[in-house]
């Protein structure tokens, strides 16, 4: 039809693609120009002139086309070039390397910005390693202290003239306590599972277990006044009801480590960390007390005056209690050889944790306000000497603690258990009497010193502190969970 003749291959107005076959230098003639009076013809002439004015790098275009085909083949076969795929001719210059390629965009095989991230990828693990190193350094070298956690009452006993003496078996096997001259067996929950009574005319005191729990040392006293220190092999079983007969047989065949003359009183037994040396104090009739070390059948070695010895975790030192010039108890550090002796601080009943913390009991004057006047000032107060439990890490002081003056305390010790400030019957009766008399001026009640803590011991793993605490007419054996806290510089407790 006539309408289709204008679009066949012989129509001079047909627009053809811009490729090498229609390039001016390809050897083909140009299509005849359309009529001048046609606006479409003018547009075609203008476009042809623009095409002729812009140079085309034919070789670069072919190289880019071959590179794209090569990349598509590699992606389609998992990185393996397909047979017959176009490639860059050997020896041909790379795209962008010739003058004709200047100003061209980056090759598709290497997008702009690729390769920058791998260059700095090592920064991420380096930052993590630096943070981990700082955390380990702070955890190892930062000052630490102990904090009291959950408190659990294990058992309760009637108050006697002598303090509650007890020992803790390792790995949660249970506890040993002496009451009424007999040895009581308690399980890990505080239930009494057995009792071992001594033969007639004898009594037991001061039980001490080795850190492994396989050896038990006891003081065996006689009615005639003599005493001896014995050692028995403990069964490696929990202190359940079936363990009582085994302990009784072991005590019946116990070995005598030391016999003490009449009138002398051995006390405060404590095994060294390796379980080979036994430290104890010996009280003479005149009241003088002295620390001795007993090792494998050898003669006892004196470490000078003191009582209640406690071994350091490495066995290189002992903390002992001595009387100060004014009669107040003090803590001293001594070596097993007896050469180096240093005053540490004021306090009594030292207990050394396997983690390095030293706990002790110290008395302090407390003042409690019972009532206030209308203007908010204290009206009726109570002043009393009460005891608290404090801790210190002697390792932070170095091998030689600083020399202390008389009645001086260390600034590095920390409060662990505070005294009980709950008003008792004495305070309430005093308030009732003042109310009946109509007293309205400030008054202070002075009470005698209250020694509410009898003894303290760390568990073999150092995770808990066992406290014998006086409570009215009874003594409660309390277990205190411990946790370490990292303290900042200048932090006060």
C-alpha cells in the first residue's frame, strides 16, 4: 500500500542506528538528504551533523563490550569463563590507558570505591582486642573489696560460757561444731545429723579441718587438767547420719600430736594451706598466750605472743591477735620463721580467705538516736561500744605493710557487716521511765560493750563467711555470701 512505501529500506527519511556500519569512515555513502521543505528532514540533517561532530572511539567501545561479555560469562558459570566468550586481545591497551580513554568512567570490573573497606577491616578486631585488654587489666589490677550478700542462718545453739567453736568441711559436705564438750555433725543445710561424745572424763574443743578436709585436729581435755592435741582421718563423705559412726571410730584411733602439761590450755587450732603444719596458741596459768607451730612430730616452734592464728593463702605469713598497750586487741603479721613481725591494725579474731582477704572483728563506739525534740535535735540517745566485721586485702600493702602507730587503724580496710542498732529491752525500759518522769531535756544512756560476734571463719573456697553471732540467750551460726567489687580511687566505705 502507498502508506507503507515511505518506511521501506529505500526511503531516504528512515533513521538508522549509530554503529560502525553507518560511520562516515566505514566506506558507505550517506543517505540522500530529505526535501528541504520538510521539518522532519531538517531535524534529520541536524542530528546527522551532530553525530559527525562527536568522535567515537570504536576500539574502546569494542573493548568495553568484550569486557562486559566476559563478566557476564564469569557470573553465569561461577567465575569460569565460557568457551568462545569474547576477551580483550593480547597486548591491547587497557581501557582508560590511552588518550582516547581519558575522562571515561571506571571499568565495570572495578567499581568506584571497591577495595576501601578491606583496607580498614583490621580496625574492627583491633578495637575489640584493645577493649578486652583494658577490661582484663582493670579486672586484674583495679582495687577490689568484699561485699556481703545474702545472709542465711545455718543453725542455732544455746549460749554457753565458751564461744561457739566450729569448722567448715570443703565442697559442701557440712559443718562441725563443739557444744557441751561433744562434737556435733551438721549437713550443708545446718541440720544436725549426728553427735560424737568423748569418753568419760574427757571433752572436745577447737575443731580444725585441713583445706582438703581429710584431716581433723582437736583439743582433747581431761578432768585432771591435762590436755592434748589429736589428729584423726576424716571420711571423704558428706556429714550425713551414716558419717557419725565413721567419725567416732576415727576419733577413737586418733594420733596424739602434742601433750600439754597440766594448767596449760591449747586453743585456736589452724592448719596451713598445705595441711602439713598446725598453728595453735597456748595459754599458761598466768594468762600469757603464745603462738606455736607444730609440724610432723617435730618440736613446737614459738612465734611469740598472740592468739587466734590465721594463715595467709600461700602460707608465707600468719595474722595473730595480740594485746595492745591499752589492752585493746591488735592484729600483727608474722612469718613462720619468726623473723619479720609487723603491726597491721586494731581488731581481733582474724580469718584469712583463700582469695587473699583478711576479715577481723573491731569494736567501735556507736551513738543511736531514739527520739527527737520538736526542733529536730536529738533528745534521747544511746552510746555503746559495738562490734563490726571489716576486711582488708594485705596484698595491696605489699610484702611489708606500712608501720603503724599505737591505736592507729588502716585506711584501706572496709566494712563488711555492721553492728545491729535495733533498740533492745534496756533502751525501751529507759524510755518508758523517762516518759513517766516527764523528762524533756536531752539525755544519753551509756551501755556496756556488746560483743555480739564470737568467731568468724571463711569457707574453704572463700565464697562465704561463717559467723557465730550472739543473739540473746542463743548463738546463731550464720553463713554470709560474699562477692567482689571493683572500687575506684578515693571511694570510701
